[in-house]
C-alpha cells in the first residue's frame, strides 16, 4: 500500500502565533527607514499570542537600562485574515496603532502595509 501525506496548511492564526517575529525592513517607496532606527530597537522581538495579546521583548540591546524586558500590547487578525489591527511600539518615539493590510503571511515572513510617519510603508518581519 502507498501512503500519501498531504501537507497541512496552517491558518493565519497558527502562522502568526508560531514563533517570535523580528522586523527585517521598514520601507516607504525605495527607502528603507529601518536603518535609521536606533540599534537598541532593532533587536526587539514580537510574539503574537493566541488570545490576541502581544508581547514585545526588549532584547539584549536596550535604549535605557531601566526599560522593562517585555511589554504587553494587542493585535487582531481582521477582515478574513487580510488585515491586522496592530498596537505596536517600534521605538521610544514610534508606535504603530493602525489597521494594516497583510501582504504576506507564511512560515517565514509577515509583511504588512501601514503608515509610518504619515507615509505609506511596508514592514517585513522574519523569525529571528
């Protein structure tokens, strides 16, 4: 007998909550603004939880030694998993509080379209 295994397709909720995410790039047009963000924010990791909460981990490089190791926030998959409502601190001065469009969500990449300092922007997350 031959056994055929069908690869299981993960749901958007399973994909987004699987592992921690880290921002890989933040672009608007041809400009990558992520290189302008302070190094102490670039190693932050984001964990989407199954209860729509989010943990933001301030990793090894902290902007201020008294910053907490993690902060709690929230997110929500929305509109048939085509959008992501986010409240996410990217740095001490930049927070995204927006309904974003999901461009890509797979095993390795989460890419969203949002606004960054009033400009249309694309943020790409990868697993660390």
